[in-house]
C-alpha cells in the first residue's frame, strides 16, 4: 500500500531544493501526461516541456536549470530521473516478510538458516547451504548443496540455484531464473560429442538484480562471475566462464556466449548477441539487436544492424550485398586499366 509524504518530508529524506508549497501531499509517482493530483512526476528532456505545461501533477522534479519553467511546486536536483526512482521507492515500500520456515519447506539438517530468514512453501534448501540474515526464499525455490547467499537477498518464486554457487548481499533474483546450470561444453570424438564436466561455479556479487527466466551457466573450469551492481533483465542467457563487469546493465533477450568478458558500466541493448571469447571494454554501449562478432577495445556506442526497410527494398539491398565482392573486383580491374592512361596524361602535360 502506498504511503503519503509531504514535499517537505521527501526533501528532508532524499535531499534536493524545494520551491513552492512544502505541505503538498504526494502518494504516487506518474508520468507527466498521466499524472493526477497527489502525484509527482519529473522532466529531464526539454522536448516534453509542452506536456509539463498541461500536467495535472501536484509537483515535479526538475534540474536547477529548469527551475523557472513552471509555477508548480518543484524539487530541484541534478539527476531528476534518479531522484524520481528514489521517490518511487519511498512511496512504495518493499513487502515486510514474516521470518520463519513454512511447514512444507524442506531444509537439510546441515543447512545454516538464521532465524531472521523467510522460507516459504515448498522451497528446498540443500545440504551445507549457508544463508545470510534476512534472506527471503519464495515458494518453489530450489537451493542446491553448498550454496551461499548473502544477507537481505531475495529469491522469487521457482528460482533454482545449483550446487556451490555464491550469491552476494542484497541481490534480487526473479521468478524462473536458473543460476549455475551446466554450461554448453562438448568435445568432438569420432563423430560423437563427449560432455565436458562443468566444474566451475556462478559467483554473483553484491547488489545484483536478475530478471525472470534468465539463465547463467556455471563455468567449465573457472567461475562465471557477475560483478557487483549489475542489472540483468528477463530472458537473458549468459554462457559459461563469462565475466560481466561491475554496474553493467543487460536488457531482455540478450545472449552472451561462453567466455566473453564485459567491462564495467557496459550497456547491452535488448536482443543483442555477443559471440564467445570476445572482450568488451569498460563503458561500451551495444545497440539493441546488434550482433557483436569481434572484441571492442574502446568505450563508445556500437551498432551492427541491417537497415530497416520494406521487404521488397530489403531483398534488393541483400542482392546488392551479395554482389559487393564482384563489384569490388570490377573496380580493381577498372583502376588497373585507368592507371596507364593517367600516367600517359601526366607525361603529356609535362
């Protein structure tokens, strides 16, 4: 249930500079276009100023440079978007879990489960598992042997954590995700495939969020590592031995093949693909839908997409691409033919 705070209380809690009435009560956050009285919104992009002029919001969050563009009560901050997120968190407190173990949960005798933890219906906690204080395990989760989970982490319904994986503190793993399943490793032998045992782990550091139905494979030999502060969306596949740098964000439906290494603060757009054994530098942004086939050693934004066209236009473009090699060879031949003529022309000029 939403709480209500006055603007004065919000600024007292989160900081910022308040202009206008400080006793206005705020109960929800909303977009400028859909906000109603009692709600607060924000503006970062000047192209939405016209929407600000007609909004029904009771207050807005702005940059100091925009302090005078509205008469509404307003909070000034250098990063309105992040401030908006903090206000939303303040107004929408997280559920308060009741500590204890449900009667239908299965807890191995050797598991270490502090009294502050919440273990819900039909969860399974395996042998030698170590849970930190205030860990929450939702219904249907399976935690394999020897797993360690740090304090205040939450596993939502039907998450599976395979044996000996490590989860840091304050992590959120959403429903259906599988952490530490076998990586895809097979060796060819006489026309058959021999399975390579995947003996590494998955190590997830502190403050990592993992969306629903995401899979992170355990390492073949070395660990697969998700460094601190990473935010991973739904339906992401991360292969064995990958390393994802601190505070990187990965949008939905991304596939990262085995042994790829991402630097810190990378941004990977939805449905992008990164081939295995590549290295991505710190601060790289990959556009949605891109296929990355070589290492990217310099920060920046990279895009690897065909042009968006009607189908008939695309067929013509594709046909042209198929002929590029032929056309390049024809250009070389023409250059060879023209070269003697150019030399002859220069000599005549002399």
